[in-house]
C-alpha cells in the first residue's frame, strides 16, 4: 500500500502546510525552557475542521495556556511542584520541580474560524478544535450538463 499526499491547487490543505518548513519552525517557536521532553502532538484534518491533540498526562487544564495571534496558535504550559517534609522545624527532605514547554503552529491565513476555536483536556489529552471557514470546506462533486 502506498501513501500519497493529495494536493489541492486552489486551497492548500492544512496538512500540506503542516509538513512544510514554514509551519514547523523548531528553532524559535517550539521549546522547553527546562530541557524536558516536548509533548507528542497529533494533527488531523477533516472536511470541517483541524484537530490538534497534545499528549500531556498528569497535568490539569489550569496548567495550559492557548493563544492565537497573527495566525500563530501557541500552546504553552508551566507547572511548579514543591514537596516538603519537616521534622521538628528542620527540613529532612525538600523536593521541587519546574516544567514548561511551548509549541507553536502557523495556521494558514483565512482557513480557520479563529473565534470558534475550542479546547478540552481529558485523561491526559489536550484536544484543540479549529473549525474551517465555509469557503475552504470541500464542496461535493457535481455533474455539469452539456448543452
């Protein structure tokens, strides 16, 4: 079985752009400031929307920030945790950790209804729904009568 990437000459698909270098600028848009591993991301395209899934187990929805500015969708997270064990006013054990990351995706101009983007976090998976504008949704094939 051969996988072939389909290209639409009128409206480039989000998937085509996602695989291009412009969309994935790893040098400046995607980083983890604490040298931790960036979460895995899945991108799906349907006829009506794009879906971005971010694997982030052990976090809560308050740990995330999602921002859309100038066609760039940025997902970031910052999490601090501190544990202390004291015995008679003296520390016997103190542990703390800090984790953060940022992932950015360039959204092709005029393809997504920015005001209707939604996100949901459940069971370690952050799902971001980006509905397509009506103008870029695929139209069903129609037969043209010959006169």
